[in-house]
C-alpha cells in the first residue's frame, strides 16, 4: 500500500520504504484523533530522543560520539567504477 500511495501522491515511482510514521496518520484517523494533532503527537513521541541527543551533545562538548568498531573483514583494494562488475 505504501508504494502505491507514495507514487500516487508524491509522483515518486522508485522504491521508497515506508516507516512507522507513514502509517501513524491512518491509525490516528481511525482512532478519531483530529488531524491538527497529528504533528504534535509526532513531536511528543520524539521529545525524549531529542532531549537525550541534546544532553549527550552538552556532556561531550558538542562532539558526536560514535560507537567504537574494529573491522575484521578481508581488506579489498579500491577499484575504479569502470573496473567493477
């Protein structure tokens, strides 16, 4: 349903994956929630995440903290696009 609706309403005909927010409007409507509350509900659901990101930024001096990782896969040399198959 998402692919068809996105193509019809946005004119986008490439594969676009719909996330939970695509369907939340349908659910809100079925629950009888007024349309003018859709955006505030969207924001309220994310406020804790936004706050956590801001606190993390303040604690870390504005730096983005990324998880540490160690690549354990096989090394591959760079190949130009024309040389790839």
